[in-house]
């Protein structure tokens, strides 16, 4: 398959799945095997992930600019917002920096993705089933706007711990952080929005760090700079659509549909492994 076509396909996968609770890393691992993509330097998926992060910055640029402005004006709420993001990012940063090589060597496989997709789906289902937050299908939810000022430092720390579990492929960073938010008492829309904001320092920092380390391997990307630009641009556009859609979706739906999807997707991957299509 043409490497530019592969780049576009992987960009769509990255953008669509990065912020949904279904694991972008897991989907990319599976997609790369299915289309026969080979990135020996492991650079391409790192770069296109930055495209997805830029989509969140673009989507929330007014909010982010306002929080920065209020911070310099001495706003206590703005200080709380940025402190929450820093605290929530620490667990993932520590585990990622300390165990990145070991995790990639031992767990980056379709089998791991299949198992964690299924287990994560079961967890997501039971977390939602145990909640009392009403769902107003087809109606305007009174909680359609996130209340980020209500997130406490304790909640941010616990959500950060939950997010750190997502170093295992298939777990889903957004899914883990959203579940963490729900378990600490946040409503669905606030938990989802906070997960988006958490992705900026965590994924952005990890992406830039990994890109710096692999800077000498950029020439190994199949399709070269054109494929890289295409994949990043497609990831940006599809992520922008995905973020807007998910915020509207969770205002009138719970996450059990994603739980079902995870279980079905995991079962299909196991079937592909059993039949020899994947390994």
C-alpha cells in the first residue's frame, strides 16, 4: 500500500480514537499490523499524536488563553486550574519516563490490546451502572457545560493516578482519566473535558520528548515528510471533530456504548490472532 495512503489512514485512526475512551495506542498497534505499516524508528505515530493534541488546543484556545490571563492577574481559580493539571500529570510522567522501554518491549502487542480493551470495557460498564447521574437522551442536559472550577486538588491527583494506568496499550488514557473522574464524583461532561485538558501536558510533553529522542530517525518514516504532514494534518482535523462530538454526546448519553464497543473490538482482535491474521 502507498505510504501516503497509510499515513492518512493512521491519521484518521489517531484523530478519531485519541480522546474517545477506546485507546488510540491500541487501535494504532492493530491498524499498523492490518495495513502492513512499518515505522522502524517508531516516530510517525508520535508525531501525528501531536496533531491530535493541537486539535484540543485549537478547540479550547479561548478557555486556555483566559486561564493564562487570569493566572497572571492573580486569580485563585486560575491557579487551581493549572495546579490541578500539573498534579494530574505527574503520575503518568513518572511511570512513562521510568518504564517506557520495558512497557513497549513487553506489552505493545495485539494480544495485550485485546485483553485490556475487554477488561476496560467491563470496568467502564460497571462504573456507569453504579452511578446515579441521570441521562437525558435527546434532551439538553443541565450539565452540558463542564464545571472545571469544581475539580479539587484531591480529585485531580486521583484522576492522575487513574490516567497512569494507560501506559498499558489498550487501556485508553482518556478512558482511564474519565473513569477516575467519575469515581471521584465529577459529572460526565466535566470528567470528559478535564480529560481533554489533561491530554495537553501529558501527551504533548510525551510526544515532544519522544520526538526529540528520535530526531535522528525522522528519515526512516515511510513516505518521508509528505506522509508525516498528511498524517498529522488528518489527525488534527479528525481529532477536532471527535472532541466536539464527544462533549455533545456525553451531555445526553452515558459511556456504556463505548464499553460494549471495547468488548466487541477486543473479541474481534482475539479472533484475528486465533486465525493467524494477526500476531
